[in-house]
């Protein structure tokens, strides 16, 4: 991940949230890769929705995050999943 993007995103998170805060993660992945996303949140329930043709799944998780750094950690780990799109 681009270090400039990370720094900019960290700054925006800290401007818009007072930590700890409820944060909503939403990812779109090719069908069959949703378990990889759910492994990022082993103790939290997720909501899933299939695309119209079933080729993709959206995975949404809401959780209390302790800091912008904790949010960034999730996005950095998620970026290793092939074909993932973070919304």
C-alpha cells in the first residue's frame, strides 16, 4: 500500500472519529474468497450479499475500533486478499 495513502487516510480517520468508535468495514471479493475476509474479524458477525450473477460477494462488518491505526491494520491485512475491493 502506498505510504502517502496510508498517512492521508489515518489523518482523515482521526479527523472524523473519536476513538473508540463504531466503524463499518465493507469489502467486495470474488465469490469463494469471502471466508478470507471473515478471518480478519474472527469474533464478529458479518453480513454477506451476493452480486446479481453470483460472481462477487460483499462482506460488511461493524465493530468498535480502538484507533485509526487499528482500522488501517485491517485494511493493510485485507489488501493481501486477491481481487478484494474496499469500499
